C-alpha cells in the first residue's frame, strides 16, 4: 500500500492528474502507515507528495477563480 501511494503521487506528477489521484494516494498512504510498519518511509513520502500536489492544485484553482472575479468588471467594456 505504501508503494501504491508513492506511485500514485509520481504518476499524478507525470500524467498531470491533479485532483482525484492525489486524494486516492493520500488515503492509501494514511492507511499504509498503520498497516505496514516496515514501509513507513515510503508511506510518509507518498503522503507528503500527494498532499503537496493536492494543495498545489487547490491553490491554482483558487487563484484562477480570484483572477476571474477580478477581471469580471472589465468584461463588459468592449
């Protein structure tokens, strides 16, 4: 499970999957912490990688919404 979490994080970087795959990797990594004590390091890396990707994608979505709202008053000037 820890390896799956790490692989899901790496695949989401390479393939550009930014929302559902990091959530799945985060859940699998958290479950792996309790079930696989030997693979604790891989599970932690998977959790961190998936959390950073998920936070980055949410930050980009919020930034796009904020820029869209800021540009809204100027949309009717043309």
